[in-house]
C-alpha cells in the first residue's frame, strides 16, 4: 500500500545536532555496560546502567515524536493528507 503523504523528515539543523548528540551519549552508555559485563560487574550495577539507557532511549524517542507531530504531521494535515493520522495512531501504540 503506497502512502500518499510525504515520508521525508525536514528536521531543523538544531534538532539533528540534538538527536546525534543524544545518540552518541547512548552509544557511550552501551559501551560502558559492555565493559562492565566483561569486567564481571555485579548484576545490580549492570541493571542500573541498563535502566538509565532505557530512560535515555525513551526520552530521545519522545523528543523525536514531539518534533514529528510539530513538523511532519502538521504539514501533512495542512495539505489534507489525513492518512498521516493512521500513522500517528500506530506510532502512539508503539511508544506508549
């Protein structure tokens, strides 16, 4: 089924920078956990770090969703492309 709305994000440069910065932080967190596991860190300590990573991913996801609604969804609705509402509903179910 072909979508009849624009599927390319038009992110502000500041948003791109913020997303990449946060992804780099996440990469560092994951590398740190890998080192902890290799060093035999206590399970609870590993789980605390994994919880932190989970919260960071959720926060970043929320940031991207927020920007998506403010830009992509709003733009497609202005153009009368109501199919974007189905996408938004599916996204909500995935990230709630």
